[in-house]
C-alpha cells in the first residue's frame, strides 16, 4: 500500500530537521534520499504540483551562480523551490521540493550527468545549458558522451518548452541548431565583444574540432576556453545567431564587471558586483532563462545588479583583522579564468591552493597541468599548497617557475589556513583557490571558528 504523499513529505522534513540538529549536514540530500526510498515516483508528483512548473540550470562551470542569479531575479515576484545549497543530484532536487512550502516554480541547479534523469522526472518548462568543459573524466567520460545525452534530453522536451543555450560553445550551438529544425522554442546567448577575446585559442580548450566534420574550428574571437565566435572552414558549421548577448564589457579587477545586456527588447547596462568574464556568461544565462520564464527586462537588470556571490564562488569572509577570499577551481577552463581575474585585479603575493581528489573533485588531478598558473608568478612571493594532493600542486608551481624556497607544503587544511593567516598582515586579504571538496572543508573550518554561518543557513 502506497504511503500518502503528505505523510512522506512529513517524514522527509523530519529527517532534514534531525540532520541539522545532529550537525551532520544541512538536510539538503537526506530528505530526498528518504523520499525516493519511500516512493520512487514522489519527485515526479511533487514537481507536477508546482503551478508554474520547473526550470533547470546545468553547466560544467557556473551552474550554481547562474541559478542563484535567476533566483535573485524571480524571487520578488514568485515563490521558488530552489536547491540553493548546491545539492544538484536527484536527491537534492527532491529535498528542495520537500522543503518548499507553497512554491510556485521549481528552480533547480542540476549536475551535468544527472540532467537527463531530472528532466524526465520534473518535465521542465525551461532548461538552461551553460557550457560543457572537460571535468571529472573518471566520472563523466569525454565531453562527447555528455553532449550526446544532452541532445537526447533536448529532443525529448515538448516543443513549447524553452531551451536556453550558450551558442559560444560549439556542442551547445549545434544542439540549438538541431532543435530549431524541430521548431522548438530556443534562445541562444553569447558574448559579442572581441576586445576581450584571447589572442589565440587556449591550449586547454576542449571543443576545438567541428562537431559535424572534425575539422579544426577557426575563431574570430575566443573568450573562455573553446567559448567564442567559431566557424568550420570545411563544412561551414558556425556559432548560431545570438538572441541575447553582452557588449561593451568593462572588467573592474576583483571588484565588479559591467556590460550592455542586449536582447530583442533593447539594451540595458548591467553592473555586476562580482568580477570576471565568466560571470558575464553566468549573467547572460540567467537573463535569457528569466526572460523565457516571463521576467521583464527591468526585473532582470534589477536582479542581476542586486546579486552577490554564490557560496564559495568568490566569497569574502572576514576573519578577525583579515579577510579570506575563496575562489573555487575545479577544471582547466574555470581555473584559467580565476587566474585571469586575479591577475587583472593585481596578482596576490601570498596564495593558498588546496587540491583534493575526492569523488566530487575527480580522482584524476592531471588537469592541474593544463591550468596556466604562470601569469600569477609575476607578483607571487609565497605559495601554501594544501589538501590531499598538496605535493602535486607544489610540483606544478615548481615547474611553473616558482622558487622551491617560496613553496610550503602543508597537507592539513587547518594548519595551512593558520599559516596563511599568520603570513597575512592585518588589514590584508588571504586568497585561497580550493577544489570543490576542499572548498567545502575550508568553509566548514571557518564556520567552526565562528567566522561564517553554515551554508544551508545562508542559503535559507
């Protein structure tokens, strides 16, 4: 006999409360796991009850930030069921549905590999696809495998569901073109400001070859990794026309970035209080998805300008007389953009880099050799390498050209943070570049010391 859905929800919410009370987590995944055990179809039924349906956000880099931007845009008008803390598997989506009371719209950040299943379960009215970069190869496999699954997922969407894609990514640009042939609702976004293009395609770029014929792409502008204005000289496959784009981009070091947001309704100047070209892409994805869901241009502008950094993704944490700047790195493309942003703002003299190889990071850490850390060396005086693979990170910086005498290997994150703060003068900032699980551990460390609230409380 099936347990009534109301009772299942009550049990799952109780589990979440007990998890938080016991200090074992924020109740961001346990309720969903319990609900799935009680009733495998509960997620589908909960999602079907949302009067405005659901929207999904997925990408290798930036999905947490993009979803948080969309939430900032929509929350003044709509009640959301949103997995704010970043639990982005089916269990995290289920937990967000359980936690939501009287929600109108589901807004879910979704793991790249989990996206097809989540889409089948919640039947979204809109899906945003931000990018596909090489990441966690031991878990995801090559990009083409994920791209193929995403194409199948997009093909199963009903024609009236909105698909929002980053046309600057060749894999996603092709997906947009294919959907257009089936008369599906598609919005393509991208950057249109060659002033900020790299002089050449980065060696760590992933999608260098035409998705149709295998010929190397030619780039009129390459912005981040393989994202840019591409064209195949052999078959003519090229970036599709942009419906939403960023022009007139002004990068203001580590403080902010501004750009002209252009869509079919006109142009608006947006001032983001987070830095970097990668956040322009996140803002474009958020703007395009929000407009597809019915938000006005004024709502989008106000929401983006009122946005502050997502948890662990450019977060400043005051620690006594000093501050800690945390910038997540997890793959070559994302790490290269963090380096680019740091250098633009003035490369730090002291840097703490934390490298882990847990399942959520990817066991294979060879990706660090594809990151261009070298531009940091102009001003870097000391490196503290920490984490489970601290020695590998220290070796990477040694081969980059940093003097071995300037490198300290401190595997214990607790001790590494203490050492970093000891070397940071009062009034200054310690910059930390952690991988995903190292970021969570670092955040938990400063929480235990009383300098930050638990992430699930800040996300509430």
